C-alpha cells in the first residue's frame, strides 16, 4: 500500500473473510478460543483491523481519513433455528455493526439513533470527498445530515434473500420501517421491533393496517430492485443490445 501512496483523494476497500462459517481462526486465536471458535474469528478480525489502523497512523493518513467499518451480515447462531445466515431475514443476521470515523474526528462519539442502510455507504463516502455517484445507486442516500444530528426523514430498509431457492423453498422479502418489520413469505410475518426486538411474536393479520401499508411499500420497492429489473424481459433485451 505504501508503494501506492495517495496523492489526492483515494478509496481503499479492505474485505475480511472472518468471521465466517466454517469457524477456523488461525493461531493463536484457535487455541485461546478453542471452545468458542466464532469468538476466535471475531478476535482475529479485530486484531487485523487494529494492525491496519496502526499502519494508517504511522503513514500519517489516519487523521484525515474517513473510515467505515461494517459487517455484511450477522450469524444466526441458533436464533430462529438458523445456525449461519442467508435463509431468513431476521435482525440476528441483517442488523449489522456500522462504525464511521470522520476526518479530524468530527462528531466523534455520536450515536445515530435513526435507521440507516448499507446501501447508503457508497453515496455517503462519495459525497464526503465531493464526488457524484456514477449513475443511479439504488436506494442509497448520503448520511451527512445524520452525522450532525439533523436527519429528519426516516429511512426504509429493504431486505431480500433468494438463497432458499437452492433448497426448493420460497425466496423472502422484508421491509423495516416505522418500528415494524414485515416479511413477505409463504407464512407472512409482522414484528413490532420496539417491544419485540428478538422477533419472536408474529403479529401478522392480513387485515392489519400496518401489514397492508408495508406490504404495498414492499411490493413497490421489490419492483424497483436490481434483481427484479435483471429478471424482467425488458432488462434482458437491454442487456443483449449492449
């Protein structure tokens, strides 16, 4: 990395494979956490990130950098009868850690109470360095107002998984908004997250006003999703012409 020292604004993506099934942390974490291998992989990832941040500080790049640390998914670890991830859309696997360090430690220590989305990450980074997003980024909006506590518009989170299709099961779609999560499935689900953060009490009733509102919003979001567009005949024609 030092051989390619940034002369101007630069973006670096560092992707860690840990923690991930199968849980096989390298030594010495495999010994220290031999009874808790998942924790061992977390500890290894934490140490790797720590070394990277130390390197940035030694190079003099840390202070002026914007750093985003985010998980791409969680692990069920038995919750909702899911050991890993990909099958279901519960918060145990979709509500991920997200930490942002702004240049010069602006807004350090602030916790954003509102709901945010991983689709907002790229637009946020680009806006911070004065760049426009290349084309349309689906559903993404910068967090700049959130950083200063001035965010007023609630953000709706869309989730989907087609992994169940591998087993002959139905794909799932979800929407998280206004304190509720609705999951469109063969057996639909509705959870009031404030009183039921573990999503253990399904309150779904087809005539429920919240269900109807979220189901409509979910259908509209699904129709706009990249997966839906890619699967449509028109999208296939456009792709062939390019």
